[in-house]
C-alpha cells in the first residue's frame, strides 16, 4: 500500500470515528429526527430541519407513539440514502484489513441509490469530518416508515 492510499485511509477512518459521537436519529415517513429529550417512558424527537416544528414521540424501545405537527419541508430521501451508505461502510472499515477506498467503492457499487444521492455522496478522498455536526450525523439510525 502506498503512502497516498494510507493517508486517504487514515482520513476516512478519522471521519468514521468522529461520527460515532453523535446522537441517535429516527427516520419516519422519510423525515429525519433527532433525540431532544428522554424521560423514563418517552423519547421526544425533533425534526432535523431547524425551521420545522414537528416532534415525534416514541417509547423507550423506539416504538412510535405519535407525531405532533406537520413538516414544512421536503422529505430527506437522498440524505437517508447517503447515511445508510456510510453506516454500511463503517463496520467493514473497522473489522476488515481491506483498503478503505476499496471497501468504499465495493459498497457504492452494491448499494442501489438514486442518481441524486449518487451525485451528492462524497468520494473517499473528499469525505471530511467537518461535513458532520450535531444536525447532520451518521450515527445510529432507527428507521420506521410503515404506517402504525
């Protein structure tokens, strides 16, 4: 493995390690929410779009209870695809000795994603940890899209 490849792998691994520090996200009806408060019986989730006032309530085991309000923005379909892709890469990077860029390219070829998501997903050498903040994390995602 050459020096450039090792440098790219190190940058990508640093990005993945920083991602793990973020809060859980919850996907419902293709909208992304984050935990804003937890009590002994209920988790309160806020829409990730700060201009939207929607809240979602789940029990502690993340079973949907209710939604409060209506979303004032479009669904986050492409963002969900990108985050799913990143979540698929993470365990492989941690557990395999394969070059990170090779894992990245294999997962990219494996995942069927929309053209828009494929266009916005960063290449391994473009991925930087400053692309993530508490509003846009790729941490654990709980996905519940079925009607309840």
